[in-house]
C-alpha cells in the first residue's frame, strides 16, 4: 500500500480585490492548483475570465475521475461554455498555472478563447510555445494570444515540490 501523500506546504493566496489584473486572476488559478494538491492530483489550476468576471475555475481531476482528459483547462472550458451558453468562448481569457499540453492547447483554439495566460513553460509537453506553438499553425481560423510567465516562480516552485515529494514517496 502506498504511503499517503504529504500535506501541501504552500498557503492559499488572498488576491487583492482592488486590482483585478493578470496577477490577480493567476493567483486564483494558483489557489485552484493548491486544491488539486490536497486531493493528490498534479497541482495545476485554471480560471476563465469574461468581461472581468470569473466564469469558470477548476483544477486537475485526472486521478479522482480516472479520466485522462480531466485537466484543469478542459474542466474550466466546459464550465465556461455552460456559463456563457455557447461553445464559442470569444472574449475570454484562460489563466492556468502551467503551459497547456497538446490536448488543452487544441481545446483553447477550438473553443475560441482569446488569450491564454500561463505561469510555467513546459518545454517537453507545452504546446503554446514550449515544445510547439500550436496556436501559430498558419491554417487556423482562430489565433489564440499567449502571455507566459505570470506568477512563474510560485507556479514552478509548487510543481517542483509536488514532484520531488512524489518521487520521494
């Protein structure tokens, strides 16, 4: 029987309600990542914002759901589509703690998200600039803008600590 996963050493952040900027929304995504940690999931969180309002927030649920598609981004995209009543998420911004994988990058393009803001680049599996910039395929009819590196240090430390403890366990 595997040993229980250690508790999360990181604290939830209280973003300022006064300045609702990219850092503010990334802190909300970071808090979602902490929720994933508490459930033994890879700590990745996502938030989708439309007209300055959070319309979706999620964290990885792959282990709990036994579903390889239950990434934070996919779950948030589904919530946002329900919130807006449309699969087209024009005018939205996705904040995610780690660069989206191929599946999630494709979903951002297909759902017409305007901008993806992410914390940590993923040079192995990231498909919004890390390993490959899927959003720059010339034949796409929708171009997703990207903004990497927001809250990068905190997101990197969270993931690095999680995987170090997982290997030690």
